[in-house]
C-alpha cells in the first residue's frame, strides 16, 4: 500500500501524516508490534 500512487492512497497517506504525524511511506519492516498482552493481564487479575 505504501508504494501505491493512486489518488486515494496518496490522499489517505497525507491525511494520516497530517493528523497523526506518522509517515507511513517511511516505514520499513513490520509495522506491527505487540505492546501489551491484555489476555494474560486479565487472567492474572483474579
């Protein structure tokens, strides 16, 4: 998606950068990262 140049994608990437300050075209590697495992936290809070 980040390599696509169709008008909607260009518009969408510009909006994401303007609103969130994240330049999705500059990302490399996997954009996903587990920060908190809520299933484990809920299971331990008995």
